[in-house]
C-alpha cells in the first residue's frame, strides 16, 4: 500500500481563475476532504501493517527483519507526512482566522 501523494496536487486547483461559482468551491473542498480522509486511512493501515509484522516477527512467524523494518519505516514516514499536512492546514486556517474583513 503506497502513500498517494498525487491526490494532493489537486489542492492548487481549488479556485480556478474566472470561475466564482460556489459549486466548484464545494466540489473542490469535498475532494480535498476525501483526499485527507483517504490519507489518514492509508496511514492508519500502514501503522496496523507494521504492528502486525512486528508481532509476527516477535512470535517467530516471520524471520525476515528487513521486511519488518521496511514496514515500520513506511508507517513512520506516512505518519510524519500526515502530521506535517495537518500542521500546514491548521496554520492556513489560523492565518485565515486572523484576517480582518
């Protein structure tokens, strides 16, 4: 299971110049939300996979430590990426909330 970073490239196309329709903005937000939920679910699945492989290694079902370490590193990188994305979204939200209208 690979982390799908291509979905995040849609973020730049949320508001298209010349199109002020609320339908486009709603659809863009919906896509962004679904992408974020998908990323969280994928990170969770990688964490569970790494934990299962660690347990299998501990009880002797698996004897290849390389696969266990790779699964743990994938889960670690996915978690770090998810946390960084969450922090970026929260920073953007806080910046918007500080704007004076």
